[in-house]
């Protein structure tokens, strides 16, 4: 592979990575091509050497954000590291996770953007939800049907509580949402 082709691949990856972080932080509509390209150290005109449209970038960046967002947890499990249901719930509903949008779980931060996106982005979102459900299935005890229902309910509560805690402008209420959801899940899943 020539130097220019290698550079093109690196630049493409850099644009997608930056877009994934900014989309999680600001939402798809809060990010412009000019700003992304500037942050990547590239010109606006160079954008079309990498993508046919902003929609193409959006789909790739959403897919990347979803993959990156769950990678730490899923990598830990695949390496055989012990993750408990309690530690997963507490980490997901922590203030640190609430406050770090750019590196947070894209299932939460990008849900409304994915609804309006193309089939590729929605498929990536569906795959990530499936990965989380598979992980929860491993951590929850019970018969298969019961575990599946509990996993879906748990993931829905995690995502909903984190979304609400981020959306309210009252820090005390935000902490209450996180704490209440954590306590409720831990009690329900004993």
C-alpha cells in the first residue's frame, strides 16, 4: 500500500473517530463537517475524498461509537475478567459515566439520532443492544425466558435512568435518579 493510500485510511479513521466522540457529546445535529475536519487537521474540501455525504459519515461514526462504547465492558468479559451484575449496574449508573458524554455508552447518547438515521446505523445499534443483552444474560440467574425478560428490563432501566439523569438540569434530582435506579435494580435482581 502506498504512502498516500495509507494516509487516506488513517485520515478516514481519524475523521470517523472524532465524529463518533463528538456525536456522543453533542448529537449528530450539533456537529458540522467544518468543525470535524478542522479538529482532524484537514480541510473541508477533503471531506468528500472520504465520504460521499454527511449521512455516510453519520452511519460510520454511529457504528464506531456503538462499538467503542461497549468495548471496555465486553473486552473485560472476553478476557475472563470477573464482572458482576452489581459492579456493572453501579458503573453504568455512576456520576462519572453520566458526565463523560464523549466516551460514554452510545446506546444512551445516540438513541434519538439513530431513530432518524439509516438502516446501517440502526443495525449497528441493534447489534450493540444484543451484545449488552447477551452480557446481562450471563450475569442474571434464572430460567432462560425469565433471564431474557430481566435482561431487557435491566438494560431498559439502565439506559432510561442514565438518559434522564443527563437530561435534567437539577443535579440533586440527577443523583437521585441514578441512586434510585441502582438501588431498585440491585434489589430486583437479587
